[in-house]
C-alpha cells in the first residue's frame, strides 16, 4: 500500500522521468532519478537501428530464434508461448521473417523479409500510451515499454501501422523489440557481442546494427550507398530501421546494378 | 480490427447515458415540466449505466489493477483524457442527483453535465479519429456519429422512461427531439458507411514492404499458426456476416426506431417509444461492432496468408 502510494506520488510529480535498470544515465535530475524519455518531436543526437539487407537474407529464421532465446531469458522475458505442441501454437515474438514472391512465373523472385519494431524517430505508439509505459529513449532513440507500468490496453498496438507490437498473453502487457537494450551496453560481454541477438545470429550478415545519426557508421553508409528505404513512408513515422533493396548481378565480369523494379526509391 | 466486446459495450452504454443526461439537463434548463422524482430516477439510471460502462472498460485491460496509471499522460493521449473525463462525468451526474435529493435545484449542475458530456464524446471519438492511418476512423464524421448516436439513444431512452414513469409533459419535447436526432444520425452514419465502403487505402503491400513489383504475393507470414497480430486486427467474420450486421445496424439502429418514433410523435402513442428503445439497443451494439470491424489496419497488409 505504501509503495503503491509512493509510486503514485512519484508518477504524478515527475511523469517524464523514468528509471531504466541497467542503462547508462544521460541526465540525472535533482531527485537523483534518471531521465531517459525523449519528448515528442525531439531530435536525438543518436539513433540506434537495424539495416536489413534483403539482398542476402535467406529466410533461415536464425534471427527469430536467437531473438526469442535472448529475450525470453533476459530482462524482457519470459515471452509466453501458448499451446507450443498443440495444433494451433502461438507465442510472443519480437521479430518475424516473412516471405514474399515478386513477379510472374517463371520470372519470379523470392524475398525473405525480416520484420521487427522500426524504432521510429516519430513513433506514433508513444504519445497515445495513457500511462507513459511506452517511451522513446533520449539516449539512443530505442522505443521501449516499461512492463511494470503497462496496463495492457493495446492502444499502442492499434497506433503502430507496422504491427510491430505483440501483447504477451500470459503477462498481459505489451511487448516489442528492445534492440537488445540489456545486451548492447553490457560491459561484462566481450565487445563483439554487444550487439542485438538477431544481428549476432545472422549467418549471411543481412542485419547491420548501428547509429544512423552517425554518418560514418556502417549502418549509415549502407543506407546511403545501397539505396536504403523506409517502410510505409506515407505515414511520416521516420522509421530508424531501413531496408536495403534487392540487386541483381549481371554475368561474370559485368557490373552489379540495382534492380529497378524491386526495392526502394531507385 | 477485431471488435472488443468490452469496448463495444462501454462506448454504446456510456454514449446512451450521456445522451439521457444531456436530454434531462436541456429539459431542466428550458423549463419543461417534470416531476423531481423523475429527474432523479433518470439520473440514477444514467449513473448505473455509466458504472456498467466503466466496469466494461476495465474488462478491456490486461492489467486492470494498474488502471489508475492511465490518467498520467493526458498531455498527449486521448485515451488518458477519456480516463479523466469519464469519472468526472460520473461525478457531475452523482452530484446533480445528490443536489436534487437534498432539495437544491441549481442550473449550474445541468450546465456542467452538458459540457462534460460533450467533452467525453469528444475524447471517446478522438481515441479513434486521431489514429491517422486507420483511415475509416480518421475523419470528422467519427466525432459527429459518436455524439449523434449517443444523443439519439439517450433521447429515445428518456422518452421511453417518461412513458413508463408517466411523465406525459416531457414526451412532446423529447419524442420530437429523438425523432430529429435519430434521422440526422442515420444520415451522418450512412455518409460514414458509404465513405468507408469505397475507401482507397494509402498503404499497399508495395509500400509496406518497399518491394515495388506490381505482382507481389505473400508466401509466409513468418509463423505456422496465429499471433497477436492475427487475433487483434482481424474480425474473422465472413462477407455475408458483415453484410448482415450492416443491414441490422441500419434497420434496427436507425430505420425502425425512426418509424416507431414517427408513429409515437404523430399518434401520441406511448408504447411506440418503448418499442423504439427495445429495437435500437441491439441495433446500436451492431453499429458499434461494425465500426470496429470495418476498420482495416495497415498492419493487416503483413498478414495475408497463414502458411
């Protein structure tokens, strides 16, 4: 009861201040609380993101399973599975790989399409949250859910045009990709392992992780030089994650060219 | 979208309660004669309806014990604003009832009730209308219809109540108003239904994936069975069921009540208002169900097949 009151008072007095365990603080207020929440429309200096290379994704689902393994065991989990051995299994995942077929037989292309939260720079899911459980971190632009504050109203999922959020049916709170926030800053891990689990698992290197606000990061260079594009640009959500379009390679010795009909703005 | 029964019940029942309180408040303000006991009974019924609505809205939450947190983000969230205005409205109705009970008859409480009821309609409708990429909802008619349908059902409820509780002085005013508002609501709801039936969505499978080939089909959704995404955003009702619900909402929600109200008003036949209420209740539940079911979320583009 007392803790409940304390929570309430703290929340009312400082709705913008949130504490995130295991996160390096950027600003500490006079009360000693860590301020990590970005304001709506704020331009951040750093934006971590994934760049997905559709050219090399082979649809092996290793990113899906490694994501599930890491996040069901880590600070985000457990991610519920229901009827895992039944006829109609279902479960909570942060990352899915879908498959599309473009063109008409016999000239078709199979495109494997990994899909997770895009960590939008203007995330429509954040302002609609009535409790402030959904927020975008000032520090690195990661969009997160505070599972202790979420009331499970699902309004944020309605407000995400990409369907990136999944309600955990057991805990009844909204869950989503955290960009492995509990891993990328973990100084107990070797430096090369401080990457999202999906990135580490990808056998073809189809997932590039980095700061898209840093023009010299691998992610920014890939976006710039290989025609990176956003999903559903019509809604102006400015997704941080971008996709690299399919390219076709000419006969041996010929130059590579970007396929004009498949892929982004090219 | 998959219509959540809790939200369907909450929005219809709270809307009708708001409509009845506004009807009673207007009647009090313009000085229509009615027994003080009738006014109190009406307010008590509205209060109970609002409490049922509040309970239904709690049933929508995965973690209802944390519901109090939903008042915090009123600066940015329409849902948060609704969570604040709904108890405020219940409070005004309760206060007005209490004032009448102890014999205080002021114009300020009915005035406040009208203002807060309007605010609540605005907040409820904006929850849906502010989601810009759910194009069936992101339009001014969403606000108009939430308000007018609430007013229509509230006026019909007030008229039926005045028949049951023998308040014939009230009936000419509320009955005529119910008829007019129901006809206008029928027109505006039809406008929204027509607009949504032919809506051309901005997002396509091509814009959703960035694969610009004109011939693009999904072969796998990335799961063997369903997920939250296939449960929450698809109503799983067939085309025939949708067609029947649409017919039911027009006939039961608007057409039959209009005919019955016309009969009641012109012939002065009281039972017609009670019948109009009985017919409209299932009609408006169908209407609210259809409001959710008709909305196509852009995320559905990513879930076209199960494989």
